[in-house]
C-alpha cells in the first residue's frame, strides 16, 4: 500500500476538524452550559456523543475488533461518500468498480466528480481479477467490490478479492452489506493482514434497522481517523445511538432467528419459483434476495405491481438482461408473491 499521505487528498491531510463543545469534556455528569443547548426536553435536548463511544465499544466487542478500527455512519452511504471525499481529487482521480453492482458507488462518485472505471464481472458473476487490476491507472485511488454482491446475490471468491487487495497500492473497499446471510465469508477476521482494506457492513439488512440508518466501516485506525475527522460531528442522532444499543443488547438471539428463517424462506421461495414455466433461471444467492431470469421481465414486474407487490426490475443492468430481483420476505409475503406469479402464466 502507498503511504496514506500520498493517497489522501492534500486538503484532507491538512484539515483540522471542527472541535465541538463535547470534545473538551467527556464526563457524563455535570452542569452543561457549554453547547448552548436548552435545559428542558431531556434527553433530546443534548447533542449526541460525536465519538459514539458507548455504541462503538459495544459494536467493536460484538464484531471482535477494536473501537479504533470502526467508523459508524448514517447508513453505509455515509462512509461510501466520505471515502470518495477523503481520497479522490474531483475531476482528477478515479476509482475502479465491478459491474453490475450497488448503484450508490456510482452516485457518490458522480457527486464528487470522480470517474468510475467499470469492470464487468464474469458470466457467473465472479471477479475478473486481471481485468480489475488492468483497469487501474496512476489516478486510481479506490477499488470498489461488493460481496455478497447486489444485485447478483452471490459472494465473490475470497481468494480473488485477496488478489485484488494485494495487487493494488490504493484502497480496496469490500461492501459486506449482506454478509450476515453468508456466515464464515467475511474478511473482517483478516482485517489486520491488509492495511489497504476497508470493509463496509450495515444494520439495514439482517438486523432490521434500515430506518435507523446505521452503517459501519472497518479499517486500520489511520483510515478510520480520517473518516472521523471529516464526518459531520453529530452524524448519528441520539435516537439511533440509543435504539441500536438496546437492539444489540436485547435482540441478538432474535436476529439470529430472523436470519435462519429468511435463509429457509429463500430456499422455499427458490423451489416455488423453479416450478414457474416463465422462470428460466434462479441465480445462486448468498443474500436475502434472489435474482431470477425470465423472458419478459417488464411484463412480470408490471403484473406484480398491479397487485401491489413490488420487486426490483434489474433487466437493464449489465449481464442482467431479463433479471428481476426479489427480496425474501415473511412466509406470508412470499406466499402472496408466489400466488400472484402463478396467475401470470394464466394470462
Ligand atoms: C442495502 C445495501 C447497503 C446498505 O446501505 P445503508 O446505507 O447502510 O442502508 C450497502 N451496500 C449494499 C451493496 C446494499 O445493497
């Protein structure tokens, strides 16, 4: 890996972070007359902890890493944007990303005026390692990978990811938003081996907290420090920090049950979909959704919309002609979906 000073934008390297009132005194008790808050309407009158110390400690312990290897953001979208802003000079630098993949990398790149050099996955949705590394040039700061990948659903092979990480001098981001559905595949236990690795995870999927907005980035402390320096001081509000603490403490078993149920439902749903004459292929999934192929994706999509069942039409995405992405729902929701699809063939 290149030294961080060479990878970072010079203005970020020089930046002094905003120092909030709460940076100077970290005690929890006292007469707080330092932040121009209102003394009434507790607990919402107080600014949240900008360093999220309690929540970070809790999550780090749960994930088996150190607090200083962990960044917490307003969804994963926040660290995605911050990584662009910290490392990529607008109009000059670029990133490499796989195609197809999650659309937010492209949006965050475009907002920051960064070019994305897209590299097609292979036909079985795996990494073309040589092509990824060949797409790198002098201005490439970050390679974006996603495993399990969205919308394809499969994990990339870890040995391929590893070849990308060790073959590139800049940062490699591996978005593991769906990793809770693919236990044993995470690169997090190996974070220490790779100084240029950034792993993204989220509470939006398996943890059922999409509405709370809580995402994580894991990396070596020097990278985490940069993200923390440029984030909004109060990026996680009081309610999110409190509710996430509660859920982490009380719901761990329930989350494990949700995952088990959703994985069982995913198989059941795949079995049912397989019986439909117009479903040509169900791609193997390591996530909480299925990508299916059908001769007329738009018609199937519209037929479901007419019955207020909403899935995702991915048929215009690279390598995904005819593809629809279906989130695995509750048993009742999946039954409604199958019922509706059975009517489609009768038309
Ligand atoms: C859903 C998803 C996320 C989650 O984003 P949040 O901002 O944490 O809700 C991140 N990456 C991928 C690939 C996703 O599909």
